[in-house]
C-alpha cells in the first residue's frame, strides 16, 4: 500500500445520521437524543482496526481513517489518497461497508438508523517534503538575517555617513588631505566652534593616539576631556558637549553603540575619510 506521507489528496466525507422509532412511540426529541448517541457509536466503529483491514482487503489500499463527531449527529470521516480516483474507490467501499453495518444494527434494534445526508470534499494536500522545504527556507532566511544583523552590528566598520545617523545630530565630513593634518585641523575647527565651552572628544580613529587635551592650551576652549576609544570610556561625562571622531573604514559601529549607551546622544560627529 501507499504510505500516508506521499498522499497528495485528502478526502472529507460529511455524514448526518437520523434515527426513526419503528414503533413510533418516541418523541422527536428522544429520536434526536438517540441519533446523538448512535453517532458516537458509529464513530467508535471507525476506530476498530477490523474496519480498516476489511476495507484494505476490499480495495487493496491501506489507510488511516479519522472519524470526528461534530455536533449531535454529524460525523466527518477523513483519509488521504494518492489520486482522486483512488479516493473515489475507497470512498465507495467505505460507505458500502458502513451501510452493511447499519443494516445489521437495524435488524437487531427497534430503532432504524439511516444516513440522512452525505457529501464529500477532496482537497489537494501540500506534500510534507514541500512543507518542510518551505519551513526550512523560512527558518534559514530568518536565522541568516539575524546572524547578518548581529555580525554587521558588532563587527561592521563605518563605511558611509548614513550609518552614523542614530549616533549624532550633526556631521562634519573631512577630506583625506585634512586627515593628514588632523591635529592642526581639529585645533582650528574646535576653537572656532566651541570657544569658551567645556567639551569631550572620543577619538575612534586610527590607533595612533593624539594628545587631544593639548588642543585646549592653544585655543579659547575652557576644557577638553579626550578619550582614545575604548580607554576610560566609563569616565565620560554625558553633560559635556561631545564630539566623536570617526574614520570611515576603521571605526566600528559597536564602539558608537557603546558610547550611545552611556547616555551620550547629542554628539557632533567629525567624519574623517579613509586615507
């Protein structure tokens, strides 16, 4: 026989049972109650392995039959098939067998049980391989995106000003020529902009440490605290005006993130182009 996993189609047969009292002594209500109970018994028949094996002998098809009771006297019988034709032949054998059972039940009882209504629906069933494939793709792409995001967040170097926007409120872009005279440029620029202020500088540029504090001696700036990242970063004062020195292709997003988390939000970022 065919295994359930390969099934392409699922058939649902919807049955409604009615009960008549041969002696006409029962009320309509009692008949409804009886049909409710008898539907439960019929559901039990479908759980009997003997029924499946009888149908297997008749049709040559092994199937797992599922019978669900819905409301009082309704039963939904489901099974899977490889083709609509296979589904149809099994459907016919199943209903014929059910009718035989009902006939023998009716012969031994005062109550007559009939199939009042019957209709069926055959649906295409997505294959498990296809479903698992889709799920695998989805999970894979989500994990991939999360991994890329984390990798980018923590190892990515700043390549363009757009990446700096979450970390500062104004940007000054410096050309490679001025980068070579970084110290002189900064002295002039900061003196012009922050004369009389107390400021702090975070140098996230090249590893060569510039004595940024000495800029204060040559300018009108009251005080400059400078930090070569990541040294002494925890001592930073978030109330001071903050300038971040960033070098494209060298400074990492992670460093900016850590400074941002100190509560330093309104920074000016001076961006040095790569040399």
